[in-house]
C-alpha cells in the first residue's frame, strides 16, 4: 500500500489500542496489543508519518534508530543484588533500566503526556547480539526486567532485504505477534504532503511530468544510485534557502541530494528553465492583473512544459498566500479562546498585566511540552508561538492599567487591528485567485489548462477550504462548466456505444 494508506492503518490501530473499556482499562489488554511493523524502502516517509500521527492524536512520540544501539544501551547495565530465597542469601544479576524505556518515563515526567508511540526504526538491522532481545521485546514488551509503560504503543519500521545487506528476517513466531504493513513509494500520495509542506514549485512541477525520477534505489556499475522523497524534500529546503540568500544553485548542489547523476542533471537543466520562466512571467503582477497582451500571447503560444511551469508558478504563489490566511485564521481563533479565558477569570489580586502575562506563559508551556513530546505539529507550534507573543504584547499594553474592564478597551483596539489585517490578506488572496482564472482564460480558454487549475485547487485541502469559506466566483463558474462538459462527453460516449 502507499504511505498515506499505511498512515491511516497505523493511526486507526493506535486509536483502537488507546480505547478504554467501561472499567477504565484498555479495551485490548496491553499484552494483546500487537506491535506494528512497517516495512518499506528507505526515504519514503516512514518516520514522518509517525510524527504526524502523534501530533494528530495529541500523544507523545519517542524515536530510536536501532542500528545505533548495543545490548547494553537497550537492555541496561548488569549489577549484583542480594536476595533471600527460602532462608538463604544469593547474589543475583539484575539490570538497570534500559535507555529506551527510561526515555519514555522521562518524557512522561517532563511533559505530563501519559500515552504515546515508541517508534523503533531499522528494527530488522540490529546487531547479532541484540537481535534475540529485540524479538523478546516485541513479543513481551520487556527489556531486561523493565516493561514499557501502559499506554505506549510499539511501532517498528524496517527496510526490505533488497535495500540493506544487514537485514535479518523475523521468525514465524515473532511475525505471528505483529501487525505487519508493507508500504511502497507513491508520487500522488507524496504530492499531497508536498503541497502542505511547501515543497519548492520547481520540484513539484518537474516531478509531475517526470514521475519516473521520483524514486529510485538501485545498484549500477558506478555504485549505488539513490533518489528518494526524503532527498527531494531536503533539496527543497536548500533551494528555498539558497534563493533567499542569493546563492547559486547548480548541479554540484543537486547531486548531493539526488544521488543519481542522470536525475540530478535532468533536474538541474529544468531548474534553469524554471528560473527563466519565473523571470519572463512576473507572477505577482500577473495575479494582480498588471500585465499586457504580450504576456498572454506568449503564454498562449508556449509549449506544454512551459505552460505547466507557468501554472505551477501561479498556483504556488496563490497557495502560499492561502497558507498564510489559514495560519492567521488559526491564530485569531486561538487568541479568541485565550481572551475568553481572561474575561472569565477572577481578577483577584492580579493586575490585567499579570493575568495576561500568565496566560502567555501557559501557552508557551504548552508549546514547549508539545515540542518535547511530539504531540504538537509544526503548524500548531507556529500558531501557539504567535499567540503567546500577542498575549505578551497585550500584557505590555496594559502594564499601567489596574481595572479589568479598562484593559479590554485597550485590547479590543489591538485585536481589531489584527482582524482588519487578516481581512485585507484574505481580500488580497481572493484577488490573486480571481486573477489566476482571468489570466488562464485569456491565455488558454476552457482547455486542459483550465481543467488543470481547477483540479489542482480542488485537490489541495487548504485551497479548497479557503474557497469554501471565502468563495471565488471564477472557480465555481469554471468548475461548473468543466463538470457540464464532462457530463456531455459521457453522454456522447454512451450514444456512440448504442450506435445512435
């Protein structure tokens, strides 16, 4: 299955394992909760989906790569204890708590998160001395004399043997106690993630027409050739930063991430073309209607690859603004919640400044606990940080005010300014969205290009949510026309089949 389906399977399993019965215990007893084993090629996002699942469920996550562990770090160090059995004293070998299990308890103590995922990567590549202990752990959830805390689900990941020479097969007894999920690389699934993650548009437009370059791990006469989703994402981050700092992007940089000379060269050539089109088509001006007929004429005469790149550039710009709108919507919603908390609280001996500063501190504490436990994703962390900053600014504004009702007058003015800024951003983004359709209509009309734009906006959850909330007349009109055309084509096809 693809990584998206695997994520759904794992998330549902974790939710089921954490479901409690009428007596307050887990509906599936801890000893009967099968560890999950995720097997798939390297670099396709196995670790990433575990972090996403933890954040979505609001639980903790601790990750370990088992190739880095020895018998001592996994099971603990031996020590001699003195025990009495049947009236006689004996020296008994015991073990300190495993580093892995200790880290779970430490996280629980530091953050207050009581449930989570213990993710053990490269599980089938452990050393020969550690292998029997890992099998025992998977079967009984015990390292030495210490057991993983209740409420912590074991999820393991590994690579198939064709990708790693040190892979060890699990025996039948162990496999019969696991939930095994096989996963494979899939571009369409990764593209959904890429839109949310803000992957550089040169990469998404390149891969849309060169899907064969999305993933490859093979051995050639020149050595190993490796291109993975992890490589594309890491390259994307560097492209953004290189452009931000005015640094040159060349094939020497690209091949450090796309470790296949042919793929690196092909993308390097495309990246140069991408930049050429970015210069020839001023995206911001096009979306805001500041262009002449020569631009639409040039776009109309362009070849397929150029047209696809133009559309990718325009969509990327609009999506960036949509993500900003969504983030600010979430900040305002969080801010309303915190201000209601302030309004409903008893003032007591505290001044408005002290109360607001205290709420800001509690938001920061939640942010830090979420970062430490993994129970809060990066988008949510940004919302919490900005909320805490704004609450601190409100506290500073009310530093000289003693009366709570007077403090609201001051806060209301600042909050209103934030709302107006958000309304302006939404309006600006809506103008760009409409401008995208107007430019496409002038350049290409109701062809495949328009279908591509409507499809891309519909498939992107953030864009679809923005349009659903704030509307876009051009989107609804073109979507309706395209659906009508599709129905007409289907009717014509059926008539042809009937021989009428």
